[in-house]
C-alpha cells in the first residue's frame, strides 16, 4: 500500500485522511480493476498503466472518470466520488503509483 503518494499532489487535492487514501487505493484496485484488470493491465476496459495513459493529461483522465464514456461499459463515477477523489485517482493512474512494476 502506498501511503505517501498523496504528498506529491498540490494542496486542496488530498484525500481527507489516510483512511481515505486506503479506501481510494482499494477502490481503484477492486472497482476499476474489475473491468481494467486487477493489475490494471486491461480486461473489458483498456489498460490503465502510465505507458497506456501517456497521451492523456490528468484533466482528461479525470473527465473520463467523472463523466464516463457513453456507449461503453465505462460509467460516470461523479455520483460516488468527490472531485478531490477523482483528481487523486487521475494523478495516481498517470504516475503509476498504484501499479506494481
């Protein structure tokens, strides 16, 4: 588990507590991983590893998480995640801090 990862984000985008970090890490691995693979190497959905996301800025990743992709299995997560949660997840995905080598 990566507990120091939020320290690399600008103030205002941090989860409220370390338990929030653990919950978000679990969310990415379990909920996102259910379609994108538990190692985020792809499955029903595309891989979510840094090398697969290098063409997308963090803001685009956040928009996809927030709004989903119509006509696909990717749902909008804005009803369940706060904007700060979405920004944190986007940063973690872009930098690869939630994937093992």
